[in-house]
C-alpha cells in the first residue's frame, strides 16, 4: 500500500508533482538499491526478521525487535513547547529555492495519509501507526535540491540533529507528521511536527523538527557522532557503527 494524499491547490500540486517527478527520476536507481528495497529472501543479503512481509517485502518485525502497543518516550530530556503561531520550518542549504514555512504554509501543502511501522533502535516496534503529514519529497520539490545535494541534516528545536541520504529521505513513506492515531502529534512524541522514517530506525526522524539542511556530502548527526550507525537499516540489524 502506498500513501494516499489530498491536494488543496491544483496549480501548486502540479508544480510539486512536476518537481517531484524530476527528483524521482534523478534518485530512482539509488532508491531501488537501498537495503529495504533490494534485499530479498533468495538473495545474498537476506533481510533479518520475522512475521509476514510488509509492503516492501521485508519481514514485518525486524531482527531483535519486540512489538509494543504502547509508545515509549525517548529523547534528549527536553520537550520543547512550540505554539503553532511560533512554529517555523526552514529548508535550505544546497537548494535552488530556500524557504521558511509557517504553520499555515505547511498545512496548505498536499497532505498525505499513511499507515506505517515505527522501529526504535532500543528494540521495540510499534506497528501499523496511522499518520497524517507532508511528504519529505514534496518539501524537497518546493526547494529543488541542487545537483550537488546528496544528503540532508534534520534539526530539532531540542538541539537534536540526524543525517539521511537523499535516496532514503525521498522515499514516499518518509513524512513530516502532525497527526498520529487520529490526534495531533503529542508534544512528548515531537509535536507539533516530527519526521518519520519507516524504512530506517526511528532516530533518523527528528522530533520537534525546525530545519532541513541539504548537504553536498554526508555529515554525522547527534547519535551518529556517538557511535550509532550512519545508515540505520532495521532488516540488517544495523544499529551501531
């Protein structure tokens, strides 16, 4: 199942779709070759885990993960309180059209509904979470990454940072979400907006996100500097460097 989306403005949507298709063409082969898309049961890199296949053909529960119905809270010990009228998202770096979005701007973008799994590096997984938010790919389409851009660094209002390659960030289930399980994203889970990365461990999605910086090369984020994996593939048990 791919995410469903609604479009509030046909002209804006046409521009975003055109730019998104250009990005898809540019990164399509790299995206196909990422582990959660390319590893197969009968191939040399057998995905590690158990349960029925998810929508990408990976085992539903990655190796060493335990399913929980609860949603544990993990962070750096500070829960920023950002009123919606003060919230802003900067998108800059190696892009043609840097922007700074206020809440109304963010909510005016095409909204995507999706159900995906949330895998924490501390060995718990919360399955089939319904989300609403904006695709990272649509935000990238707004700013149009330069040919030099290969990675992004995402920053939170709590001082957190984490890096992703563009072939991972542009996947259609990577969202900046404002709603989870039918309710506004709780503050303790990164509300009003956090990023989710269903095909990677969840630390790759910044809570309380405030800035996305496009990079001409890789740079390590908060946990990556402290020995966590640079790539974070759940079905390779890829937790630490």
